[in-house]
């Protein structure tokens, strides 16, 4: 799968822009799952990073993820953003639960 191209959205602070990895609309038995029955995807790809959280001493904390990482995100974290017919989520780094692979 090709790496997602970052849209012209620059996250601020400790926020991360991710593009969700779409799951199959059809299960193995051939049943098509309607959008209303789907859960919010938890696997995503990091496409842009903010400037980083500020520490108490004013320094900037570096991110634990990098652009292109596949990550597992919290189901209820972040804000969906539509840009150029693509759906992205702006999440805090704390909403990233782990890195895949």
C-alpha cells in the first residue's frame, strides 16, 4: 500500500493527522456491512505531525511516531476532517495506542 500524501493541513502542538485504513465492506461470508453498522476504524497511517507538546521548561517534546507509521488509535479520540474527498482524523499523540509492525 502506498504511503498517504499529507494534505495542506498542519497539526498544531501535540496533534497528529492520520488517515484511517479502510476495512473491507464485505465479510468473508459475502455479507455487505452498511456504514451505519460499521465501527470507527482503529488502524491509521500518520500523515503529518504538529510541532510537539511544550515541556515545563519551554522545550519541545519529540513525537514517538513518525510520518508513514501505521498506528492503532483510540475509537473515541480525535476529530474527523474531510479534505479533497478524503477523511482524516486530527488526534492527540496520547490517543495513539501503539505502532503496528
